[in-house]
């Protein structure tokens, strides 16, 4: 299967100046062949996005050294559906259709996804045809039929301090028979804002695609632009990028572990994790001048920190390392808590493999993939760290992935902070043209950013969040669980609404 | 767990010290929080008896603002000790904290949430997006600021605002609300 996919790809026409992975323009047979091969398990879908005349597909052939991008020129406003053969592409195709007007020919799901009928126009990045506003609640949910089934609608405004989205539960008593998500409420038109703009402005938009992963997004964007312009950032910048990325990972994992336990009404761990998280953010603020380290990574390097910043971060690590280990022991020693997390919200390995789900969702179900190790980039390419993988696939496994990752991140941080290279942390960008693509490992999974730079400006860029391939699995995780366990399952995934809705 | 609980029992609270009128506040950033907290508490009590209840509405934020609003509830800021708490329903809320540039897809939901909040009510727009100066303002998919959809009583800027700025902002809201408590018209049923 993977050989056939590799052969299909080799038949395409290579596009010059796309770095570091190759990009091929393929015809209908090549595109459909790749889709079929993906559907048969020949590789991982990494992204699918549109522009005015093209649809692009990023994929990684099983066993191949580097991923690649396939591009199909849209001729008669449609393209052969990938989702028809490979379900993970379905929502991505619906989004392309809503934004650009390219119809996925042969797709089994033609419902609008991001377009709720509220923009006053159709295909805002394509033909921009005016349209009447629709009732936002009008949406054909998939039916769940049977005696005693009833529906529970939740959202878009949720009960907690969280992002908006709609969940439609079909339940039989307490048991969830089907969950269907409806997202797109926080669609801000990011693909549009990343079209024909300068690099600085685009950097600020990319840093705000998903606030909790701002470092990972800026990191991927900076690397993609640097690939396009063939710039190498200075060594100090590379290490500082890694430092920020790991601080972001620790802060988010701490918040998640606490919140998951809180959803099982175990507020003690939540309280302690909240304090740890606050210590981490305060240290980040002192070191980098922003609690979430937003806009600190820019194409060309990083906005440098004072010389004493490394010391402050080390002190923070000393402060939280031991108390955190104690909280981990508490989690491990509390059967009443594990009664809620173990065997709850199980996702099968087959599903995470098909969806190529990254982050804790994939690694808790046995998918041994981490961008930092498997598609290595500076400063991880020569760093030593373990990638924790669990196989139970339940809420508990997703908690343990986070716990072990925090420990690994602390080791990485200690190593880098003790060996911070001196020198400049930023080089000037130069005018130039080219295309670049990069993937970084955010706390919740791999983030992909693709850019086309023309004359030193961003002609077009696209970002794909890890959540695209995790949201659908949440629907599978909650099946046959009780409604009361949904907050636990949802929090253990912690998918981004904003990163997904774009 | 028992040792942990026992130790917690005798440990000093990580929360900044409770304000005492006769003692000078401790130095540093924590001192500001203590002072703010005291002032906030007095005003909240005058207006609402002992508490105000907040309903948070994300109307298109990148979730950065949500992270910092979340922090208000942690043991370090712990706004609940001042009588400020977050509610799960707008029906129970006095204040709506709204974040984001208001996407067109969230417009109706925000309007309905506002309509579901009983009077008297206040709206606080949190963050640069909600204030109308964020990076998402020029898009086909966004309205641009919260005040274009519902009347806004206070704006707290920042991208995202720090938790301490959020506490400051709530204090300012109290000031305004005390100045003209009956000025707000009753919304049509």
C-alpha cells in the first residue's frame, strides 16, 4: 500500500522552491490514487487545505523519510474527494468547500462545516457570492434512531470558562449512543488574514490561532518562513525556542492534569496543579516578558531575553519538581480517582492510526509518534528525551502521557538552560520568494504550517491544528460511556476550538 | 494523601495574605493584589450584598484570554474569597465577561446569552479582540468588537490581560456601577 502511494507521488510534477519537503502537482488519477492509498492505510494525512486554484494535501507515506505535499489544480470548481476513501479528510474538505467553493466530488458528507450561514456570503476566499443569512441552528445532525433514545443539545455557550462549540448527544438513559460535534463557532477567517500580508502581521495572527499553543504555532511559522527564504536562525535562538516550547508544554499539561482530576471532583490535585502552573507562567513572564510567551518567536530568531532569564527558570523548576512528583504519587495512590479515569473514554489504536492523531490522544492509544523525534528539528535533533507511549487508550493513559512528558520536558529544560549559547538571537530577514512547510509538536500534538513567500511578503499561508484529527475521535471515545463522564473525556482530549475553527 | 493534607493544614497559604486594615500590605506585586482585593470586596458588598456572579462568554477568542480568566480561580488569585464567582448559566449572572472579536458565527449566541442575563447586568469586554483592536478585526468572519453587538460597560485591554489586570478591571467596574446604579434601562422582555 505504501509502495503504491510512493509510486503515485513519484508520477507527479515536482514544484520548485518548496522546502524542505517536496511538493508535486498531480492530475486527477494521481490525486485519487493517493486518496485510495491513504484509505488503505498507506500513510498519514497531515493536512488538506485550499487556495483559489488549488487544493493541497500533505501526507507522510509509511516508512518514507520525509512527508510531501500533493497539489491538485481545481479546474471546474471541484476536486476528487479524499474523504470518500479516507474519512479523516472529510471535515477538512468541508472546510475547503466552505471557504473556497471547491466542491469535494464524490464526498459522502456535503454539509457545510465552518459556514453557519452568518457571513452574508458564500466561499469568502473564493468567488464571494452574496448569500442570505441562514438560521444558525439549522443543521442536519446524523440520526440516531431507536426506542428510548433522546437528545441532549449542549452549547455553543458552555458551562465552564471554555471555548464555544455544539455537542449533540443521543442518549439511552445514561449511556451515550452517539455524540456529534458541530464546530466552527469561533471561525475568524485566519486563512483570509494570512493572504497577501506582511510577515510581521502574519506572525501576530499565527501566534493567536490557538492561544494555549502560541509558542508552537509561532515556532512552526518561523521555521516555515525560514525554509522559504533559506535563513538559518542563530544557535541561541534555536535553544530559546526549545525552552519556550517546553515551558508551554509543562504549563498546559499541568493545567490539564488538574482540570481532569477536578472533573472527577478531586479538587486537591487541581488546586496544586493550579499553583504549579501559576509559578511556571510567572517565571515565563519574568524571563520572556509575557506569561504565555506570545509573539516571542519570530521568523529569523526570537525576541531575546535578559542574560539572567535562564537562572530564573531553573529556580522555578527547582520549586515545582518535587511537589509535582508528590502530586503524581497522590494520583497514583487514589483508587477513587482512578475509578473515574481508568477504562473511561477508550480510543482504539486502529482509530488513532487511521486519523494519525498526535499528542496525548495518539500516544495514550499506542501511536508512537512525536514530531520532535520523528521529523526532528532544532533544537530537538540533537537532544536526548524519551517519548512516553501508553496503550490503554483511556482517560488515565492520557493523564499519564502528560505526567511523563512533563518530566521529560523538565530534563530538556535543565539541559538547555545550563548550556545557553551566547550571541545574537535574531537575524534579519531578507526579501525573497519560496514556499516552506514545518511541523512542530505543540502540547496537544503536531501543528503544521505552510507558507508561500513572494517578495518578502506572505502570499498565502495555512495552519493545521492537531485538533482536526482528535475531535472526531472524541465522538468515538464517549460512545457507550455515561453522560457524566463526558467532561472527563473532553478534558482528557482538550482539543482546541479556535485552532480548529481557524 | 493524609500526609499531604496534614502538611497543607499547617502550611502558609499561597494566596496573598488576607487584607488587614491595621497592617501595612506586604511589598511587591502581591501587595497590589491585596489592596485591590480589599477595595473590591467593599464595593461588591455595597452593591450586591456579598457577591457578584460572572458568566464568561467566549465570542471568538483564541483561548488566551480564557487561560488568564481561569487563573482568577486558582489558589494564588482566588477571587472567590472576595465574593466573585463564576456561574454556569447566564440566568445566574450579574456580569458577562466577553472575550474575542465576536465572530459572525457567535453573534446570535452572544445576543441570546445577553438576553438571558437578568437585570441589572454589566458587560465587560476582555482582551484586545473584544476591545476592537485585535488582529482579527479586518475579517469577513468577525464583527470586530463586543460593543457592536451588546452594550459594554467596561473594557479590559491586553493580549491577553494578566489576571492582576482583570482584578483591577473588576474594581473599576464596581466604581462605575456605584456611581450610577439605576442608570441602566431595564431590558425589554
